[in-house]
C-alpha cells in the first residue's frame, strides 16, 4: 500500500523552502509564544479567582482554613502561583511549574502542584489519614482555551499562506 500524492508538490516545495520556511517557522514560533503566554495568564487568573477554566476548587477543609488563616486554595505564600511559567523547547511549549521551583521551605513546587492537580491520600505517622481532594489548576484552563490555541496557529498559517 503506497502513498498517492495529489496537487502541485513542486509548488509546495518552493513555498516551504529558504526564506519562506524561515518565515513560516517564525510565524509558528510566535503562535507558540502567544499560546503559552495566554495559558500562563489564565492559569494564574484562575487560581486567584479559585476557579481555573471556570471550574471552582473544592473548598478547603475547616482545619486547613484555621491552619492557613485563609480559605483560598493554592495561595499560601504565593510561591506556587508566582512560579507558573512557560518555557519554549524547540517547537514545543511547556506551561506549568518547572522542576527546581521551590517554596520558602525548599519544597519542590512540582510535587505540590501534582498533588493539587490530582489530589492525594497521605497516611500520617500518627495513624491519621489526610485526604487532599484534586484542585486542578492546569488542565481545566488548557481545555477551556484549546480553541484559542488552535486559532493562534490557524491565524499564523493563514497569514503565512496569504502572503505567499
């Protein structure tokens, strides 16, 4: 079973070579940056609003509120929310918490973020079981804005091909 090519492949090769390829790469890179910045902004906004992507967090337990002196989830000392970032790696973007990000107690924020995103059950040495419900702050935002991200790439490709 072979591949059947249709259309003008020589024209396609001309359109996607040399300077044009550089311009296409640049347009896609700009779309990637735009998407990453949108997601970072919306994740941070969602944490502050306590409803990332429009999905309200499960309220903190009364014992947690007493200990933190706040009912807000994921905002204890602002280390986590201030560490939400993006990194462009080749033709991909990473959005979230980078490994190595720590709070003032030198705890790895990636691990804390994973517990917040997915929840956890912790068996305390004194025998108590601590259940931390999921409070997803990444996935709901990415789902809510996936059409925006697609539109960034569609616009970048449309602008490129309109100019060729």
